[in-house]
């Protein structure tokens, strides 16, 4: 299956969808140009997307393929549209391996998150707190349980100082995204975690978790959460400091 050269010229860059032919549930979102939309039908890898397509074929079915939007003049615009659709549907509802283009910075956000990002309000901390920067793992559309898991654990830290902290802040781009009340600290990998199911993680063996810690906790009480959530804490990190951990008043 291929588009003719004249159709390709008219389509330019586009964003496409693969859906279940009966339920019409979208299972893959992609962007491309030319005949990229058909490439997955010939893919022989063991990706989740390909396995899903093969499972349809075993049922005598073919995926429903649609062009969501076309006529896009440049690739970056196509990438941003693709990213928006992935954010809207949710990466966990798709067979896509990765989140959309720059979804951590420009993806689906609440009004409070947008305001905090572009009008950073410097805040002062007077409680015993551990600041935890999760810049690599964070995206604005991540579920609450996932944000908690990536904030709470697998850190190299000073156990004595960490135990003095009453609250832990999830920090992204210098802004507090969530506030947790710490109940206790444990050796990394010793408590139940959805991250233990991530076989692609660099921390998927007991050896790699040696010397690392994770906390167990809850969303902080409303008064504390309202006090600190979405404030800027950039000023607590010195320029050039790459350590994701910062202790305040502990």
C-alpha cells in the first residue's frame, strides 16, 4: 500500500492514527511524510505496536489507519501535533514507546502549571524539607501515582539528613510540582513500586539499587500543599549544581 507521488506532495507532513477496526480505540499515534504511515505494517520488530497489529491479523482483522491532520509545512509542527494527541489520549493507553516531542515542557498542563512556569513566584521554605529534582522523568501529564513513584525513590542521599525532613517536594524546572509528607525512608527496592516493573530501567537489579534510598509517604495536608505547591525554589540551587537532592532546614 502506497500513496502516489502527487498525493505525497499534497499531504506534506502529517499526523496519523492506528485504531482497532471494531472498537475504534486508538492504539498508536505517529507523524510522518511520504509513505511513513504504512511502514508499521511491514515492521518485524517485537515492539508492543507490532505485536498488537499481529494480534489483529490472527483474528483476521487489519488496523484502521487514518490521517488526523496533513498539509503541515514543517516537521516540528507535526511533532508538536503528534505530542498533543499523545498527551490527550495518554501514553499508557497507547503502544507508543515514548511521550511526544517536548511533552515535558510544552505538553498538556493545568492553568496553575502554566502560570507557575512562565511567572515564577519565588517562595521561602520554613519547614524541614528535601527538594528532589525529577527533570529527566517528569512530564506535565504524568499520573499522580507515577509522579509519586519517580519522586520518592532510588536516590543517593544522606540518610541522617533525609530522616529529618518532614516533607519532600517534587521539583521540575525550579518549580514545586507536588508536596509529599514523608512517613519513613527505606532501602531502594524494598517497598512496593510500579517502577520495579520497568525492565528497561537502569535500576532494575538489586546491585544497581545498592546505596540508594526511597521514602514512603502521602500527599501533604492541604495547608502545607497550598503553601508550597507551584512556588519557585530555583534560588535554593546554586548555579552549576547538578545534584538532584537539596536539604532545607534539615
